[in-house]
C-alpha cells in the first residue's frame, strides 16, 4: 500500500530573468513515495511576456559558396565542443566539417568507407576532447579526438537513425536494433550505453504507448504474395517523443498530454514536468492536404489504390498534439517544440529549467526542419536554414538572458 504523498507549494524563480517589480510565479511540487518529483507550473515561472524573456540573437553563420571547402551540401547531425567549435556531418560526400566560432573551416574528419576512421552516415556527439561517431549503415561506433585523429571503434547496431550522446559520466549512448523476440520491457526504442573504450555498461528502453497509431501500407505481386510493406505514423496522432539527456537517460513525453518525464534509466521517473495545454483544432482542409501528401508518398511504393484504401481521413485527429519534439541543453534545461505557434517564418519552444519549472517560451526567428536541423546548447541554438540562394547553412543564435537591475 502506498504511503501518503507530500505536497509542497514552492516558489520557483529565475532571479536573473525578472525585474524587481515582478511578483515571483509559483509552481506546485509534489514528492511521491518513490521519490519522484512532480512539478506542475500553472503559469510560466520565468516570464510570461517580453519582459524578462530569453531572446535569440544571430551571431554567426556556417557554410560557404558552391564549390568552396566550407560548403555544406547535405548537413545532418551537429555537435559543439567545450571550445565552441561546431562539428557538422555533411552527407555529400560523407565528411565531418569542423568550424571555429568565427565560422571558418578548421578541418574535415573522416571519409567515405567502412574501415577504421571511415563512415557512410554519422550521428555525432562531442565532450571534452572526444568526438564520437555512430554509423547505423555499417553498424559501427568510433571515437576520434577533436583534432580528427582516429582513436578506436567497435561494432554496435545498424538501421536505427537517431541522435547519440555522451553524458556527464562519459558514457556513450547509441540507439540499438534489438529484435522484438528478445526479452525486455516491451516494444519501444532500445539504447545501449558504453564506456569511452567501448565496454558495454547497460541497456535501457524508451517504451511505446499502446495508443500510438500508424498506417500500414502493403502491396502484392502477381502471385498474390506480399511484395512490400511500409508504415507511416498517422498525421497529428499522439506518440511518445524523447531525447537523450546530458546527465544520462532520456526525457520522454506522450504528445497526447503535456507531461514530460526525466528518466535516468529509460523506464523510471525521477522528475515529471507538467504545464496546462489546450488542444488546437485542425481544419478539415489541413487534414485532407496532409492525407493526400502521404497517399502520394506511399503510392510510389504500393500504388495509389492500395495507399488510398489505408489512409483514411477519419483516422487523422481533429486537434493537434501537445508538442512535437523535445530537446535538452548541457545545463539540463528541457526545450519543447510547440505546434500551433509554428509557421514558415518561426518556431516556438517552451523552456523548462533543471528543477522542472516551466520558464516560458522562446522563439526561433525562422523556419526549422520538422526532423533534425536543430541543436541547443546552454549558450546558443544552432539551426539549419537556407541562404538567399537556397544553399543550406547553419545559423548560431546566442541566447540572451536579461539580468535584473
């Protein structure tokens, strides 16, 4: 039988973010018998309008003209080291380009291939003097020093294309590909943690929810046998989103509610962050447009008739989920991308401090790709955009935190 809960009403303030005339906001903190802290913020505790809000100011752009050494052809994963150097994996051709803070290209690391120090796809992370590269195509994780010298590598997992991390305990976390038949806590996303030398530390899972829904498309050959199949998440349908945390583990959340969980070991709950949320309606026109877009995409593989038979308009929710993506920075803040406040000219993210209090919202003043293309550190936001000529570039936006007088 569970013991009584303790409920505290505490003041969670960010002194550097407000002027002396503002009243401190409040958040409710409930400590469960398990030790989990549930922090509920009825209103932002850092800022609720422009007064005292964090702002983003463009500081630098990375990427050069066509044919130049610093040109970015197809940038993917990004990492930043303690000296502020930016590492960008450019897939065309496969190279990691290293930029100084002033935007100049310092060096390139690696090359296309499957041998030591080579890769075909790279998800990267940097900490201290190490750069870690995970290649899901050749199922290999490698360690370089930040000057580009190859240190070591070992066989890991293929197929799952997702971010990696090096936490503050110097553990490397990479996504794993483990068959469903392997005993575990149910279907979900498995991760394996390694030491910097490649020794396995442990495995943890980010579990799916039974409510998650997808469309399964398939086609048959002339012999009546299934020729191919593919799955697509139903647009706007709630699902579990997660991101790796710099202190170890993940922050996860089911987008059908505004409730985020910091789990040091994947399935546990050390901290729960909650804020109010009102579902935003989706017009029938928007739902139909997304339906047609996915039918067109699926039809390339299974044919239009088979695609239309599966992708039904009634399956698409009539309201948006609570959020779309989760990010963390090195200081332990959680950044959550909103849906309704985003368009082709901006992206808005809620910010939660390391204690779990909702501080307020920050706006990125340009369009951000739906997947990837965004890296947040404790000092800056790095975002992929296009220049006036349509070339991909990386923009560094410094985070400005007002100081009280």
